[in-house]
C-alpha cells in the first residue's frame, strides 16, 4: 500500500545516499546526449557522412531508447534495483567499446545498444525516485535528478573541445566517459529495492506472468496513450533543438569551433540554476503551471536558436533551448510516474515514454536531416518548436494536477 501523508517520515540518511547515487547515474544521460552533438561534425568528416546521413545516424542511435522499453517494463517483474544494476553495467561496457568503432556502422550499432542501457537506467532511476521519496519532495527530487543530466551535458561541453584535440580525437570522449561509471558500479551495492515494489510483491505474484499488452486491458490505457502522445510531441522539439545546433551555426552562421564551444559552455552554465529550479517550480506552483513556464520558454529558445544571428542573441536563445531540453522531461517524468499504480508504473513508463513517446525522438531526426538538405538547418529545426507548444495544450486538456498528492491518490483513474 502507498504511504500516507500522516506517515511521511521526511528525508532519511538512506534517502540522501539514494539521491546522490541516482544523481550520478543521471549525469550520463546528459553526457551521452551532448557527446554525440559535440562530435557529430568531426565524426561526419572522418567517416564521410552527409547531412542526411547525420540525421539517419542520430535516428538509429536514438532507436535504442525505444528498445529500452524491454528493460524498463522488466522493472515491474524483476525489481527496480536489479534492472538499474544491469543498465549501469551494460552502458559502461558499450560506451567503452564505442571508442574503438572502425566505421560509422559499428559506431551506430554500439551507440544504439549503449542507449538501450542508458535510457533504461534513466527511466528506472525516475521510477525509484517517485516511489522512495515523500510526496512533498517528489517534484524537487525528480527535477534535480534531471538537472544532473544537464550537469553531465555541461561537463561534456567543457571537456569535448579539449578531448577533440587529443591524438584519438572524438574517441577520447568515450574513454573518459566510463571512469565515473566504474565507480558507480561498485557504489550500487548499498542500493535497496523500493518499499513500494516490495509491498506489491504479493499482488504481482497473484497476477502471474503478464502479457506484452497487459496495460491495454486496464483502466489506465487511456492515460498511458495520452501521455505517449504528449511525450512524442515534446521529443520532436527537445531532441532536435540542441542536437543539430552546432551543425547549424557552423554551416549557416559561419562560426568556428572556438565560438561554438564558448557558446555551448556558457549556455549550459547559465541554464543550470534554471534547470535545478525547475523541480522546485513544479512543487510550488504545480505540474501544469510549472510546465507552462518551462514548455513556452523552451519553445521560444529553440525557435530563436535557429532564426536569429549574432553570438549573443543565439547564445541567449541557446540558454533557453538547453533549459527547455533539460526541464521538459522532469515535468513529464512527474506525470508519468505519479499517474499509475506501483504494479503498472514501470510498464506505463516503458509504453508511454520508451516505446511510443520515443518514436518522436527516433523518427524526427530522419525528417529534420532530410529537410535540412533542402531548406537548411534553420527552417528545418525552428519549426519543431510548434510541437512542444502542442504538447503543452494537451497537458492542460488531459492531465490532472498531481502536486503534493500521494501516489495512491494520483494513480486513481476516477
């Protein structure tokens, strides 16, 4: 049974240890995302990949986020702790192997598999956070965990220009990326299974083995499908807005690598306090009102990133773009983890985010890359801002407010 507010113990020593562990785990979603963005021009030049090919490459790698469905769904069967352990180990191994990729095909395959484990790790981390932390802190914790993703992006943005000048160029980025992961693999020994998962063990045992489409036969089907469409639309903007920005300013604004590195590092640093504040915003003014602020600022940033000129206008919009790409997920993570019961939480997250919602994440780079060949990066990417605004409209039409409410209450469909 879900805990009530009356029994809310506040934050314990274990909560703080868990928070640190999950924060470090979430760093790598940002590091990996920014790594591909930063090395893409160099990788294209070394391996002879066209603009359309770049879109295909990004799309293929991102397809791993859909396959991560299998791991996230498995968290409802095998346990949160066990799946998180598997994902950390898998991501470490395939990130290391990426550094030895001899051609673009092997690179795509290895990064595809690495993304399976990485997104599985990220999604299960959010489920653990929702189940283990008290309701009054849940929005802040989920928001700060996502902010650590941005911190990983900042670290990557800061070190990649230096690493690209080393003997092994872009490959060094993946060598360096596994060092903290090895430490994390040892630290996971103190991780416990969530209390809510343990409490639901008898209920799950009574249900027996579930079919692939189990959630489709439950009252939560409509809610899952609505969240899937919202994730799908939001990903079209957040995925492409930052991924192709370096390509855009180099090709269409004649920037050099030094200016790009300066702008990305500056934008990531300035946006960081905003991203860390996103979770607080969600707990203070609510998921829907906070989401409105975040979605609108992010959409404005992406549009400006690909339409304005000059270092400072573009950098200011990049700040908002990075903020949006980093702060939109906490809004949807909160809704997705709070609107389903414990026995369906992993399955619902897997369906709405990984399997259906991520189709926007995976397919849109193909479309944007092909469009860029004809009209340029600017028009192709700036148009994606409209999809984020559409997602915001659906949040207000379809999703209830969950601020400060216990999971037992928010999971009800009536």
